[in-house]
């Protein structure tokens, strides 16, 4: 969102809700309109409980007068009502995970009321999601992984533009190889517990940067060689990347920016061979960028770590690979794509105007 605001600084933002001060200054300065979710009790902290209301909330926005609408979708944004004379381009991070591809992982440790509620609402949300899949004129997927998911679920074609990574935040360090690193929200579907079990068993040093509701459980199962560093600002995060031997990426992500951040710092990645990691942790013509393991089991991760120790990695190669996902590349590609689609749309729809 921040990168899009830099490309289109005069745009207007529409969001289900906005907690002031929770986003960057670039986003905060934009004209913003929120939905009725903003005014519901405890919405700032408990907005997820209002998921059944999100479709109605996004449909109440009035977009008359806007010629081009860009929806950034991982839940309901693509369902916004767009006037017939307007172009709608959807940047899709994924179709709703919790009703299509990762329902059990999301609900694994949810309360009874939440699980029952989702069971009741799943059919309604799926029908609404499929019905509104026809809304955008064009889809952009954030990875080939998500492009295939859009095709399978929505039966729509999508172009791929990888999301922006701030590679300029990182440099190749002069030293460092003292520990393995995880940078992740601590929620069940990230599979951080897999890494905690493995590193507790093998007694190798693991540092975990991040916070989340799974933190107490992970801390309880961890041995003394597993360090929990909590949430860290960018400056400190850069230091953690610089000091590690490799980054562990045990879960399945739609794309996953952490492997690219690691490579921007000249560090290889040990990742589960699913989702976006298959597009970023690759064997380049000049050499490997990491090690993939096939199944989310302790044995597979241990074997991957053993393989990692027999390999060598070129930090300069890793950084060059990361730079192909840089923020400025995303901004340029998005601008070119949107302008191309707008020119074609304006030709086909003479009533559209800039």
C-alpha cells in the first residue's frame, strides 16, 4: 500500500478501518474514508470478529467520480462496487485463505465460538467471494503461486507482479554466522513450532524475531538454545539478519518477503518447498540461494540443515537475486501495467476520462 501511495500520491484511500498512527506517514497523509466497521465496539483490536460484516462494509463505499480503482485484496476488497465507466484492477495477495486453502491452520487454536461461527459462515463467504470474483477487470497476482490459486478458485487469469521488498535496508555484512534466524508473526500456520522442536532437539542456536498469539506456547516448548527477541524495528532487524548463518522459513506463504530480505543481506534461506518460496529460494545459473525441504516434518528440516552445512553460498549472488524484487521495480511495473490497461480501457470506453 505504501508503494502504491508513492506511485499515486493524489489518490484517495478506502479502508474497512484505520487505526491512526498504525501505518507509515506516507499512508497517513492520504485522504482516507473508512467503513462502518470503524465505529463498532473494540474494532481497533478485535476487528477479525466482524469478518461476516466485511462484505457489506466494502460494498457501501461510494466510488462515483473515480475513473480507476485499485483494490489490494486478501479478503474482501475486490468486492467493492465500481461504476461501469470505471476501470477496476485488483492486486490480489490471495483469495481468502481461511475459507479456501488454510482453514484448518487458521482455526487450529481458535476458540469454540470462533470455530462454530466460521463453520456457519463459510458457505456464505465462499458464495460471496465467488460472486464478486467477476468484479475486477484485471487481476494482478503477487506470485505464480497465487496466480494458480486465482485460476483454480475464481477461474480468472492474472498477471504476476511480485510485491515490493525494501532491499535498500540491507547490506552484505563483513561477518556473521553465529545462529539461525526466524522472522515471523507467531501464529500457528507459520509453523514456527516445527523449527522450535527441531532446534531444541539439535541444540543449535535459533533466534526468533516476532510476536503473536502463539508466543506462550512456543516459549514453553523451546529449549535454552532458542532465543525469543520479540518485535524489532528495521534498524535492529537489519542487525539480526547480518549476524545469522541462514534464515529458516518453515511455513507456506503466498509469496513471502522474509527470504528476499535475507538474501538482500547476503544470507541463504532454508525453506519449506511450498508456496512462494519455490519462486524465490531457487537454483540460479550462478549458484543456489538456499535449501528447500519437501515436507513440514522434523526429519525433513533436519536433513535440510545437514545439507545446508555441506554447501557454500555467494553473498553477492544472493543480494543480486534479491534486487530483482526491489521496491522500485514493483513501482515501475505497477505504473506501467496500470497505464497500459487504462489506455486500453479508455479506447474501449470513450466515456472514461482522466
